[in-house]
């Protein structure tokens, strides 16, 4: 597969088209939302954070999707195989969240219906503070977490769609190490030495998309290991989004396929998956623990999401060597959206 390394410069031309598609390990392309020529109804921008360990996890989403805005928080307990999720959404935000045009700087400050989410860039760290009322039986959720980047590289991809003014610019920052806490009533969850990922997305999308995404970050036998694997939408002929981070080395990977078991009616998400590549550089098994799933139907919006958390084992073959992992926690998902 051809893999085009992006060159430094603007992301879009004056017609609102991608100047080039491909990948990089940093946000080398400059995103300017004023150049987007689609109706602002198609503009989609979000910051999604997931942080966790083998016992529990937290996700926070701030999204401004053209005709609708969304705030979301989920607290997961993998031992109890349970979650508490709260979402607040509304229509016609028209960029009023003013999300930054880069992940490198700029703060996010959102106050909606009693929800407060603040994501700040401080010296060499990201600071997430959140207050979410009535998260469980009238008790609020409070978040105070610092995140430090353990490696310099990230996964960056610029993806075109068939229509020239539709595009997706995405960065996944793996191996974010956390310090801080989450509090629900009197219960405190210690987030010291947990690991996570930032999914930073900006783009003008098509209406109907199905995608697959998997992410893992952590330490295995003293080695830093993170990966981003996925596919399913847009024209990825110039680059995949598949990347492995091992200690301070980054390896670009080729194609990947998520092999999800099926039953008579649908995918059987809680049976073991396989994640493989044709060239055998990726050979993973994924044993699910918990399926965080949701179905949403609202006017012309449809969303079916299965974000499955579980244990990864297997190998990556890169540069003539084999990197093994066993029972590392991460997630893999299949999502279908009409939005």
C-alpha cells in the first residue's frame, strides 16, 4: 500500500479542498475552518479523551457537529462490567464552542445546563476539569486530571471523500499518562498512572459512515506501547491510520481488518475478535470485557455504536523484529452514523 507522508503547509486550498491526503506523526498541516466551503451543517469538530486502567476508565467528549452540539461523560467499571454515561446535546450550535484549530494550543471552556468542562494547556501538560451534575442518583461527577505526553509522535491523517470539499483531518495522541482523580459523591477514583488517548477530529463529512477503530496505551514489561488501528470511511488509498508506538519508536502499518464474530442476527461483540493485516505484521486477539453500546435516533440522525473494552494479546512484526503483548487493556469499536 502506498503511504504518502504529508508536507508542511495549509490543509485546504481556497476552494475548500484538501491540498494533499496522507499521514504524518504531527499536525504538520494547518487547519483553517474559514476555508471550509461546505455548508456549516456538515462541519464536524470534536475532542474525545479516554483515560483508564484495567479496573476503570473515563471518557470525556466535547463535540460541535455543525447542526448539533454534544457533551458526554462516561465512567466505566470493568470489574463490575458496568458504566454510567450522561450526554447533553442540542441543535444548531454553529461553531459556538469555538474549538481550537490545533491540538497544540488553545483551551476549551464549555458551560451548558449546569455542565462545566474545561480543558487547558498548561506547561507541558493538559488539564481536564469537569463538573457534571446529577451523574448518579443526584450526585455530581467531578474530574480533575492532568495528562502528559510520553512520546513525541502521534497518528495524523488527512482523508478525502468522493466530494472534493469533504475531508477529515484527524490526530490520535496515544500514551497520555495521567495524574489526578475522579469523584462521584464520596467515592474517589485514583487516576494516577493511568493511560489514555486523545482523538482530535476536524472535518466536513459525508452523511453516512461506518468505521472501525481500536486504541491501546500502556506499559508492558517496562516498554511503552500504544497503537492506533482503524479503517472504514473516506479514501485511504494514500495512507492508513494504522500506527504502532513502541518506546520512542514509531512504526507505520499497512492495512488491517477487524474480524468480529457473528450470530444469526448481528455481530456478537462479546466473543473474541481477531485483528489482522494481510502482510502478517499485525496479529492480535481481542477478548472483550464490556460492550459500551448505544443506539440513537433523532429526526435525521442515526447512531449505532459499539465501543468494546477488553484485553489484547498478540504480535506486531516491524523492521525485522517481533513485538509481543499479552492481556493489555484497550478498546475496539464499530460505529455506524447517519449525521
